[in-house]
C-alpha cells in the first residue's frame, strides 16, 4: 500500500531550481533510499514533505489522499516525522520532557509525565530501542540522542519517517543498532525515507534507491537489482561532463600544510580525525566530500577561526597550530566563509564599515579610522569586482547573494593573500556570478596564491581545481587529478570506496563549457588554451 506519493514537485529559490518536477513514492513496510550529491535537492524535497517549504507546483498524496502541508505540525498530524541531521532536542531536559514538548494534547505543565513515560517504555519494547529516559540529553551520546528523536516520532504516531543522514556521526556498531530499529519499524508497516551517501549502508538497508541530480530524479532501481557501479553511474549521469580545466604548469613553494589534524564541531563531536594536506603556491586544491565529513571544520581551522584539538597547522614555515586568528590573517590567509551573510559580513553595517574586517592594515588618520579613504577603497573595489549596489553606504544585508560574495572576495583579495580559503563560494549564486567568482579564483592562483576550494559542485571542481582531495569521515581518503579522472572516481571516494583505478578518457577534444567564459577545458589528459 502506498503511504506517500509526490507528483511533479517543483521548488525554486530565485533563479535556482532546487526541485524540478519530482515524482517519488513510499510504500508501507519499505525503506526508500534517496541519494544525490550535495545541492542535488534532497533537503529541499524533504522540507517540502515535512511542511517547512511549500512547493511552487505539484501534488502530495498521503495514503491516497491529496494534501496541502503548510507546517511541520500539520505534517506530524498526517503521520509524517523527520529526524534532522542536527537534532531538535533541549539539552537540559530528559527524553520524557523532550517528548512532552511536542505533545499538544495538553499544556506542558499539565501533561501526565508518568503516562508519557509508560508510552515511551512501550515503544522501546515494541521497536527494540535502548535508551535512558531519565538522563539529560546533554549527557547522552549522539546515537542515544538519535534514538530519542525516533521515539518522539513514534510517540506522535508517525508512519512516514524521514531519516536525514542518520549514520553520519555513528560508529559501526551504533549503525547496526539503528538498522535493527529501522527493520522493526518496517516490519510494522512503517515507511522510511533514508537519505545517505554511503553505498554499503544503502544496499544493506533499503528496498528501493532513487537518485537526485540537479533537482531531478535521474534514476530509480530496486536494491536487489542494483550494485555500487550502477548507482554511481546514476549519480554522475550524463549531465556532468568529464571536464578538465586549464592548468598552470608546475607549482611553487609549500604555503600551507596540516598533519594529523583533529578538531571538534559545534556539537562537541570530533569531525576531523587526522587530516594530512599540503598546499603549494600557484595551485588550486578542490576539497570534495559528502556534507558533514569535516569540510566546514577543516576550512575554519585552516582559516584560524576554529581551534585545533591536536595536530599541526604550518603556514609558510610557521607553526600556527595554537595561534590566534589574527596571526592567521597576518600570515597571509584570506577566507571566504560558507555563510556569507552571518560570518563573512555584518548585515547591519554598510559595505564601507565591512571593508576593514579581517584586514591587517586599516587606513587611519590621527589614530582614528580614516573614513574617507575607506569609502574610496570600498568604491574602487566595488567597481573592479562589479559589485552592484547604490554605493559604499548601502548595508550588506540589502545586497543579493552574488554581489555580497563578490564584495567579500574583493575584500579578501585586496590584501594579496598567500593562501585563499574559499568555502562553497558559488553556492546559491546565479551562473554569471559563479563565472566571475571562479575566474577570480583562477586569477589568484595564477598570481602565485595557493587556493583551497571547498565545493559540492562536481563541474566546478573538475574545471577549476588542479587537484581534488576527498574528505571522508574526517580524513583525506584519496586524491585525484581532474585531467586524469572523471566524476565517478570522486564519487566513489566520497562514498568511502578506495582502490579504484582512475579513469582516463581516450579522446582529446577541446570544449568550453557553457557558463565558464575565460576557462579553457578539454576532455582527456591534456588541456591547453584556445
């Protein structure tokens, strides 16, 4: 019996089509795995099912009846539950109290906690979930917190459960325990949408696999009829060209390196587990990986904004492992953070007021900031980088994403950094802004800077990077040269598959991809300027 059906679901954010006429079904008693690269549209689709977003067009059917889901509360009332990657729990409360928060049958103060506890104990027994109901959430492991999230959904009566990257931070034995719970749920005719990038797990737990690529369903297969190679081919698709960007011959001195680098994320989970990486002047290293494998933490550690737990960070021969963020800036590191609005700029300030941020030398006059010079520098940078705004006095919050990103890039490059760390610099931007950003990164490389480009865009990585290093579970699992490889090689590494022979395209036909003016690319081993 069909629990859920999506028909023609479409959702856009400005010019970006996140979901493009998606059809998907979920039946009782099955695990339907959903795969796709970062930015493929998985999270948007799940947020539509859970009522966080509303589709621009398309229909949703729950148990055969068309529904309009306008909120997560309405989704819960329809029997839909979602366990997010970042758990929705109050740390100071125990499991019973957290469940009481979502029980709308009575006010929180009037709820019979003994009755709630009894229900949770029954659910624990029914689904084989072992968890302490009395300990504050803050004292529980990540896997135990996840079990509480699942109990919350079961308590609400959900029979359509969305699990978003549920094994991302679990140990192998914890994953097996989760799979036992999932099997118990499907045995009782629950349906599970399982979002993951780990092929072994997908093949182990799912009945069907669907693949999203650039917002579209590009394949669906019964798990019994699938293998890793087939799924990888479905994920890469014909829409991802085998591109290799123009490369600068040779490389300069070592400018940045890390050895056995470890760090924690904001939840206190160690997400970097011994990263070794070396960046040279005059090269771009693309950093690929499934989201949640340590990319953000690595970018922040190397930019000096997140502390090192252990290991070393060496910048041009100087050990900055435990130095202040100011030392990283003085050492010549430019940083474009993933969050351009909240981290890369101060939304309430004007562009001129944002201009001095992260600068070693700030124009001063008589011991005070030289406002006139700062205004002039800001205006000149805006013109040089085509930042479209009313002027330096306009607030950064009023700029489009592309124009704000160009402004941040202008600010970081104005200091002529020896190292530029760019974390997802074109995410959410239109084609024209993306062209501009990529070409400026290449120009920085050609000016002898070392560039670390964190990206989830396979075409971008293959076009711009000289090397691609892949992060998997907090370590660099492998590295490829774009001119000697293809997207499948990177995807396999992203899934934890090592030991694959790199692909080499036998033909050598020049092509310039649409949307990347000024970047010469070629199929196969060799690339040269047109």
